């Protein structure tokens, strides 16, 4: 080969090697989100969106700033957002946000390419919600997508870092609903979170992290947020409290409450500040819920039923306590109590069932449910006392043994005396 | 009845021909025990021996059902006291007899001290006795962990912590005792081996020595008797008088243990949980209480050294002095006025132990 | 041995002592022997508990038995396979039950549901039910702790 040919071949080789590199350059510039590059260097809060976006679930899905806000992500120079040719959509207004997000999130075919199991009816539900209805009327103070899901650092709803994750959701709702000043224009109370936090649902959720307990959305819906209709309340509670709902619906009380337009379960249990139910809710006293409507006299037939139910629950509760105490004593003394522990479990089961049956508002039904527990209690108490007796029965053994020893000591003493009398 | 006696005589004769049982019996028959007002103290040694035998027997019985291990110790004990016939009795006798034995051993030791029986030629008897005392404490400490309940676990933790505070070798000692850096199943394994094999073996040998010396040298005479002329020194034959009295004492001790077992039974407690916080008011067994309380009451620092360390050093040095007492006490029994000082020292020690034990319980 | 009243008394005392010794030995040996006799409940920990004969269970049926001091749920599924779990709901410890119509293990307290494999499928329960080992021996169903 001549020198010229060699040079040409060398250049060709070098070019061939460079080609993939060049291609790579072009490829990365196509994916590159130049918006972030500049916007993360802006001063003060202006840089926040760009900085936060790294954590956003949309970012992981490969969605760029431009996919929502328009513009050219490849552009390395400063842009003019007012220039229509550059295609910036800018920041949507509060009133426009639901539709804005739904452009993607309501499109089933589009969403299939990201997360096929994600629902696409959020907007549909939202327009029926109280927030949606007010927003339509022009009230921009109400919650829309961004208020709850945040923006630029949106996380999946099942991720613990998301503001709508069940453990965080009550605080998210409370950020508006507990703010008296913010809620001044509306005629609803602002103590829901306060009440919920100490309730039988709030404590496990917020303090123990038990996601089995309901958060706001479990009763109010999330996108279709609306307080349940009075007639629907028992259905909502009944999603978990199945038997209570069933029995309540079958009872005459549900008809009466409907007639009175009384809010079902909420009438006796409250809505947000639901306390751990106790037997004190029956019969007389400060905590009596029956007494809120019924005259607290034995003449009042309703109140009489309540008194009878309380009596049953009290006796069963007492039975369980006294048996448990005896069993514990026996166990501490070293007696074998696993059978008794098992029976106690059955008794407690009977107690829980009786409590549920209270919702029939029939004292005979409650008595019938509590009966096996009470009967078992009598048997178990007898057995526990037997074990303790067995323990005390050892004293008989002691008497016998001591007698034998005294006998031996006596014989020794007599022998000793005899031996010594010789000396 | 008569044929029975004939067979007995034949058997006796057969053995006697080979081992000279007659010789032993005649030795015992000639052995005499000083009879004085101080004689009552002589029984405490015998009772300690009896209680040791009770421990051995009940301990062997417990071994049939007890299964050592962090997952089985507590459960097997629970099974033993609730299901096994007389299981509660064997366990309670073992626990009470242990405490009574420590008490009797203390009384025995101090009575020997105050009667000055450790003087020439009985120095070895005293020192072997001190070894037995240490063995008794070790028996008590190791056995206490075996139920693997909360109380035992934490008492052992606190007790073994002391080992770690010794300078230089402290960490090594702690790891050796615990079988690791914390009290775990490994500790349980070690303590179990110690309690049922190592300690009984060593104790048997030392006890044999102690008893041999006792028999060889006879019971010492109290000093009050030594000053009397020989014909006024009252004695009683070992066999049968002393033995009969001793047996009476033993039966009485057994009756006391039975009473305690029935009216003050030992509880099972709850199973040890390493991650649970220590229950309030953890204290060691009563025979360690005076040491525990003293160490607690010492200031954090005495001069440049940690208070606890000073306390431990004092106890150890004191124990050493006490161990070698017969070798450095040249005054007791010689009529020297310094003898009174030794007695005073003993009274002070007993007083200290009693008071610190009482304080320990009062503050808890 | 001296004869006469003194000798007689001595003899009597010796017999009394001997008798006392024998009674003592008996009083010690009897509890010891009883102690060594193994009691009826053989073991400290619950080993295997029988849930009944295999033909007591039709397909798609269940039974709750006592397992130590806890309830155990024994289920025979549609295909005839035996499964066993601790019948203690992993939410708040209520006793669960098998619902053959829905082939689901259900907790009445808060409507928690588990499938036939004990996996929590609906409602508050955070974890599956604790599995127990099933052994079929001589047409009898035995339940024991999973090791």
C-alpha cells in the first residue's frame, strides 16, 4: 500500500470508532432533561421543583418536565416562556389541575404502558366530590390533585413517603381541615383530626402504625371525597364491622333512626372521635348513649332493655376477670393451666360476640349469646379453685410427714434417754 | 425374727472378715465428744452435712426431669412443678435446703471461730472448711440461674458484672464465667455443668478430707473446758449418744424444710427475656446481700480508684486473711490479751454482715 | 442384752427406733418412686396433637382444636388436602373461622380474610396466619409446631 492509502484507511478506522461515540452523544442528549440542569441552579425556592423531581415517581417512569409543562428539554439555552412558538404550557392554575393531570391519568391506554393496574377514574370521581363541586363553582381554596399528592416529588400512594399513604393521610387532610382560619368560610367543624387522633381508629393508625385501621379515605373516599349520606353510614362502617351492620340493619332501631334522620352508627358511636366501646355506653350513667334518647327510668321499655343488656355484659365481664385472676394465681403457684387459658379465650370470644349482638337491641339475644361464656366461667372457676385447693392440699401431706418425723424424733429421744440413764 | 438375726450376723461376719468393720465400730465407740454448754454448736456441722446430702438426693431427682437450655430450662421446670408427682416438693426442698445449708454453714463457721477450734492442730480442717464455704457459695450462685426465670437471669447478670470490674483480667474473667459477653444459653450451659458435675466432684473430695481430719483429730474442746482438771471434763460417747442427738437435729431440720416447702413455696416466675428491662429491685440471694449492699453504698471514687473496685479488693483481702486465720492468729487460746481483739474482730464481722443484710432488704 | 424389765424396755426401744427408721425410709422412698414415675402428659412442650380421624373431615370442611393453650384451625380444602394454622387473627388476636361457601378463612371482628393457604387477602390483617405442620398417620390427623 502507498502512504496515501494507509492514511485514508487510518482515518476511516478512526471515524468508524468515533461513530458509536457520536451516536451515544446524540442519544443522551435526546433523553437529557436540560430543564433540570438550569432550574436546579435558580435561586431560592425557584430551584425546588427541579431539585425535588429526582424523587418523583414520574421521573422514574421517564417522564420529563416538558411532558407536563411543554418546551424543549434538549434546549441548552435560556428559554422565553411567553413565546408561543416554544410551546410552554407553564404552571396550570388550581382550577385547571384536575383536568391537567387527567389528560394522562384518565387515559387508560396511555396508563397501561406505565402501570396497568392503576385506576383511571380519578377525575370522574373527583367531580362528584365536595372538593370537585366547589372547584367547579370557582372556589380555588379546595383540594385538588396537588394539594394531597404534592407536586414534583409525587410518590406512589402505597409508599410510606407519600402524603396520601394511610399513616400520613390524616395529617394531609388536617393541613386544611384543622386550620380554623382557612376553613372560616365553610360551615363545617375543624376538630376532626383532633378527635380522630384519640379515637379507637386513630390511635392504632397514628401511634402504632397499624395500616389495618381506617384513615380518612376509607370512610370518605379519596378522589370522591364526600361525607357519607346518613342512610349509608352503616354500610361504610359495615365494610369492616360486618356483623354489627348486619344485626343493626335487621333491628328496629335502624328504621327508627332512618325516620329520625339520625346518622346510624354515628348516633351512638360518634364519627371521628369514636371511643373504645365500653359497657358504660349501656344503661345509666354519664357515658350512657341509650340515655341520650331514652328516659333513664325502668318504665321506659327501651331503657329497661338497655339495663338488662348491661346486667348481662357486667356479669360476663366479672366472670372473665375473676376466672382470669384465679388462673393467674394458679399459674404463678406452678399449676398446669393451659386448659384454663384456652377456656378463658372462649369466654372472651363470647364476650366480644355479646357486644356485637347488642346491635340487635334485644336483651334476650344478648343473654343467649353470653350464656355459653357464663356457663364456661362457672366451670372454669371451679377448675381453677380446684387447682388452688390441690395446692393447699399439700398441707395434708405436710401433716403426715411431720407426724412421721416427730415419731422418729420421739423414738430417738427415748433411746437417748435410756442410753444416758445408764451412765 | 430369730432367723433374720442369724442371716444378718452371717452377712456382717462375711464383710467383717474382709474389711474389719469391727475396728471402725470400736473406734467410733471410743470416740468421745466434749459435753458442755458449747456442745450445741457442734451440731451445725453435721446439719450442714445432712443438708448437703439432701441437696445431692433432690438434685439427682431433679436431673431426671430438668432439661438445661434457654428453650427448655423454664419449660421443663414448669412441667416438673405442675405435672410430675411430688415435683413441687422435690423442687421446693432443693431450694429451701440450699438456703438453710448456707445459713448452717455460716453458723458452723462462726461457731468454730468463736470457740477457737481452728487452733493447732486443726488448721487444715479450718482451711478445708473455707474451701467448702466457697464451694457452697458457688453451688448457690450457679444453681440460682438454672430455672432461667427473670429473677435468676438478672441476678446472674448483676452478679457476674462484678467479675468484669476486676482490673486487667476482668474482661477475661467475665467472658470465662458467662461463656460470652452477655448472659446467654452459653452461661446456662456452663453453670449447669458446674453445678451438677464439677462442683459435686470437688466438694466430695474436700468434704472427705474435712471429715477425715475431723474423725482423726476428734472434736476440739472448748477453752472453758481446757482449763478444768481432766476428771471434771465431761464427755459423751460419739456412738450412740452424739449420733442419736445429731439424728434428732437432722429430723428436725427436715421438718423445718417440709414446712417451708408447703407454706412458702418457690414461685416459677416468668421466663427470662434478655431484651426485657430489668425488673425493679433486683437483688441477689440473701447470702450475697451484704456484699452487694456494701458495694452499692460505696462512693463512686475513693481517691483515684473506682469505689466498687476498692470494695471488692477489701472483701477479697479480708477473705484471704480469714482463710489463713489459724496461721497468723498466735494469740487465741494462749491467754494473751490480744486474743480478745480477735474475738472482737469476729463480732464486728458478724455484726457487719447482719446489719448490711438488714439494710439491703430495708432499702429495697 | 440384759434380761428382765430393763432389757425388755431396751428391746422395745430398739424396735421403736427400728420401726421409726423403716417408716422414715418408706416416707422418703414413696414420694421418690412416685416422682420417678412419668406423669400422664408426657412432655413439657406440646408435641403433636390429634385433630381426629381423616374421615371425620369431608372436603371443604374445618375444625378448631386446642393446641396447647391456643386454638388451631384444621382445614381440609376442596382438593382434600389438610392444612393447619393457629386460629389467631394476626390483626387483633380474635379467633378466626373457616367459611366453606367462600373457601375463605374469616375473622368476624373486623372482616379480615385469609385464603385457604393462610395468606391475608383482605381487610386489616397485616400478616398471614401462623402455619402448623400436618402429619397424617394411620388415618389420623396430627398437628404440630412448624420447626
